[in-house]
């Protein structure tokens, strides 16, 4: 049997203490409709298997489950085998140390069961990890349906392979239909597509191999986890849907946003003349439809007859303004969450109608209401305290925390520009349990700045690009690499050549290059006309969060007639001198050329160029 060095044991009491500490931190970090009301949850499971037997209440449904060497080992030579435990939770963190001991092939997997009935009956939801975690589907969120078919909703990959014999710290944070997948402390996958049961607990699952588990910990969390956990990227909120790629505030923009990886769709709601909540940003329909007039003067029937897509591009002709009910039904059936802005002043009855639609569509756990209008937020909190709310701001209040507390909001949402001008407010809001979502930011440079100051979410017109930027960041900074691709090491060049200095680098914030100790710009042609003949040294230094890397290359400037000709023609010599120098060059009179350049240096040709011309000419004269 393979024997591996084991890290020091952590008894259950220590795990429970750590979990309690994590719960206390979660109380600070995870917001609720009334921030001050967030409380740490219970430690539901804390098991390190030091007792040597299966813990009480753990139910091995199928497969071989044994405790050996202080670890729980599950073996499934074929098919999917599971062990269930815990209890039903809506908001929780489930973590474990996992090691593939052996697998039939790299596609085999293990999983944390997120919502699995104690008897193992379907349907159930899992967070899966293959031993080949670098595959495109190395990580998954998936459901086994009552038809015993897999519904894989989200896939992703890790920057390194789990393989066999390697401990991996895996964790999933669940908040209702949302879940975040963490590997070794870094979020690599997120879903908003979980469908929850009323009684499913937790499970460990093995498929096609033998897997061991240690330090299994399940901790209940406060609800509404909109603050960004450590190791997680910023939440992606698609502004009016994927509005850079499709007509805003339409179902097609919502679909593109969903496929782009957006965590939320942000849309605006306003009532028609007959009180039906419609999804539209402007006070009038003029800009984004083929109609005209204020939305509040048009009936639902009139609004539904408008073309809301042709203005954007011909292929979207016929797209319609959706009602709020239609938008929510689409999100409910196809997946996704809504950051809903109540646009403009609304009466209490108008807000009540919005709440009525959200409840009728059974979307109260997947809608987040925001508004610039303080009264709209107060009405929402009064009518539907279960809905999280966010205060939109163009700038920052003198005391954002006081304003957030007064309104009982879950998030404070100013412009990205305002946040960058006063970044300290983020820490203050986080300490009060209030999340921060910045709008409307489409620049990767600003994404980076906002991520560094702790922003929780970004409202953007470019959700696909932000998803890619997030994914690249989640691969994590590695030790930088750098090389000098051109000029190649050892190459011989003449004066007429102008090689472009090419220095590829990875995971570096800065790259500096020196030529014989003097800085030179990367990506620019090297001017060889001022260099002495012979060897020259390039040195590149790449610096990043994980350290520095260096590379060196040498090249030789060779003396050739063609190179000397280039020197003469580009020297800036006066016409008289240029005629003499060229005549000597063509006739091969290199010694005379050298003497002429030396004699007239500083008069008929630049002194520095004259010295190089003379030196090259004397070299050719001795050959």
C-alpha cells in the first residue's frame, strides 16, 4: 500500500473552534436585509475520523466506505457510490481535504453532495472534481435527475491536476440556488442553477476509483451571501443584459448574458399606463423601440406591439419589450438571478405590484432590488422584507455606512469612479455587513483597480469579457517567466539590421530590459549603428506578485561592407562628405575612408557616427 507523509492531526474540537471563528467572520462579511442582524451559524459537521470508525449518523448507501489511517476512504470500482450525513441547510459552507488514491482513468471523479436525501434517492445536486482537474470539465455542478440522467449546469477547470496521492482542499459555499466552488482556497466555478429540496443533506460521492477524505466540515452561514468571500472573483452583473452585444432590456440580451457567465442580470422596471411592470430603462420608448411616448402613457398592449430590437441591429428585429413577469419566468426556467432596478419615482402601490409579480413567479430568493429612489427601497423593505435591497448612488454619501444602516440595505452601489476616488469606504461598508457593487464599468483597467480595493460585484455592459478576465485572474499569479525571443541568443547582426526587441513574459507586472547595462524599450527596433563592433549583452527582468525572473542573451555586431554602407548613408553627413565617403566605400578604399571620417569628425559628419564609421572601416582594411 502506498504510504504518504501526513500533516499533523486536527482534532474535532479544534475544527469546531475554527468553524466558529469562520462563522464569526462570516457574520462580518455576509450581508442580510438588515446587516446588523447577521448571526454566525452552527457547526453542523466537524469530523477528522480520529475515532477510527464511521461517525454516528453517517449512512453508507452503496460502495465500500471504511476509516483507515485517520481518513475516510470510499471505493467505487464501477458506478457512483455515496455516503450521506448532515442535515438540510439553505446557507452553508462544506469543506474537506480530498485525495484520489487510485482511479480507473483521469475522467473519474469525486464530489461533495450539496442536497442529497439521507436515503440517496434522486434528485440530488453535487459539486464534482475529476482527478484530471485541468480538463474543461474538471470541475462541475450537476444534478442527478429522477430519470437517473445527469443535468450538468456548469463546468470549469483548475490550473493544476489533482492526480493521485495529492491532498486537495475543496470547499463549496451554498446560498439557496447559488453556490461557489473553491479549490485550495480559490474560487474556480460558480452556479446560480441549484434547485433545492426540503430535506436533502450532505454527502460524499466516489465514481470509478478510491478516494480518501479528511477534515470534513459543514458550517451554517447567514443568508444572502453577496459579499465576496476570500478567494472569489467579483460578481458579474450584466447591465441591462448583455447590452454591448444585444438590444438592452430584452430577453435575448438576458440569454446572451446568461451564456456569457453573468451571475446576475441587471434590468430596469417601470409600469405601463394600466399598471403592468415592464422592463425598460428610459422614461420613454423612443430610443430603444420603433414607437414614441412615455412608458407611463402607453398600455401594456401598446408596449407589447413595439419592436425593441431593430434599433440595435437588423437580426434582432421583432424583439419585444418583456414584462417583469416574462423576464422572471425566463430566469426561473432557464437559470439566473435578477438585480432589479426600480426606475424613477414609484408609489407604494406600484412597488406592491412589483413585489406581487416577484412572488407570483416564485423568484423571491433570486431577485435583488436596487434603486436611486429611497422611498422605493423603503416600500420594498416594508412590503417584502425577504428581498435584499441595494442603494444606487452616482456619488458617495458623506457617511455611506450610516445611510446603508438607515435604509437596512444589503448593498451600497455607487459608480466605479466614485469608489476609486474614495476606496476606504469599502472596508467601512464591509465591516457593517454591507456589500458594494460598482456601476457601470467596462474597462479591464478599472476592473483590476476595483478588484484590488475589495469591490464585491461589477455592473457591466460586457459580461463575457469580465467573465474571461475573472477566469484568468482565478488561475492565479504564478512565478513570473521571461525570455528574450529576439534578437536570438548568439545571433550575428550587421549594422543595417534593426531587430525588434521581443521579450515574452508571463505573470509579470513589470518587465525591464537593459542593453550593456542601459535601459532599452521592449517592442522597439534596436539601433545597431551606435554600438561598438563585437558582443553585446541583453538582460531582461520580469517582476510579479510571486517574485522575479531573469533572462539573458548575447548578440554580436559584425563588421561588413553592407553594414558600413548603412552607417555612412544614415550618418547625417554633409553632402560633400557623403560623396567622398561613398566613393571610398564603393572602391574598397577602407583605410582612406577611415582617415577621412576621423579628420572631418564634428565638421562634415557627427562625431559619434564618425568614430564608428572609422572603426569599422579600419577593421575591413585589415581583412
